[in-house]
């Protein structure tokens, strides 16, 4: 006979270990006060983080609005966005609406806007076109080459953009301050369309009759 105890009880059912009831943890008054203090600290920290996030978002929105307003007013946006194939240069002088002197690598160059023709000195709208180019260009511009690099007067031919990437050629035509150059250039078709729209809407100095 085996000396091992029987696996079943006398009633024929399997024996089960008694279930342990979970002990109820009773916190002292000090522990309760400590938990409440920690909860208040975490709440204050979370509130500060939320306020800082809102303040940061507000500052970013203000920066975006300021940048948009500056561009509309003709001043340079703070950040430059260099276009493919572009060269960023310093503006030395605005000669007229479609000509400016720039400095690149310590070399001064006279640049003619590739895509537009603005009024000559003494002509109607000369002052308006010149002042608008000065406002758009600011202190630096981007130059993008195209099919021809120089005109018959040996001026450098370039499409000219603001440091923020706005086309000065397009802005002058769209605002009724310049004629689109119709002979050549990759932007010829788009600029002609802008001139037709400005002419039809009688936009700007050239077409408003002012």
C-alpha cells in the first residue's frame, strides 16, 4: 500500500485551497494628505505646460500674420526660401521698374528683369513702377536664369524673386505696372495671361486711366 494521502475527500469531491481575501489597505492621514499634495502639484504642472503650449502656438500664429503683412506691405519676410537654380544677391540700387544693380561675390552687376517691360523715365507710371520694384526687392533678391543670359545692352537677364520666393516680374504685371515680355522666356505665357487680366480689369497705373 502507498503511504501517499488520498487525492479525494470522503465526499468524493476534489479539495480546493481556501481563497484568500484581499487585505484592505488603510492609509494614514499623513499618506492621504501627501497624495492630495502630489495631485495638486501634478495639476499645476499640467496647467503650466498647457499654458506654455498655447503661448507658443499664439507666437507662431503672430509670426505668420506678421510675415504675411510684411510681404503685402512690400518689406522683406524674415526667412528666405531659395528657389531651384536661384542665386541670392544683395540689392545695391533700383535703377527703374525693370532694372536693378546687385552685388554677388563682391562683383556688381546690372540686372534686367527678364519677363517685363516697365515705363521709361519721364513716361507715365515710371515712378509707380520704380517704387513698387524697390518695395518688393528690399535689400536682397533671388535671380533665376533662363534662355538668354544678357540683353543687347549687356545687362544680365534674370527672372527676379523676393527672398520669400515671390516673383517680382509677375507682381508688376499683375498690379498693372508693367507689360509682359512677349518674345521669349519660360514664363512668357503666364505673364501674358496676367497682363490680359490686369488690362481687362483696368488694374493699376497702366490700365486704370489714372
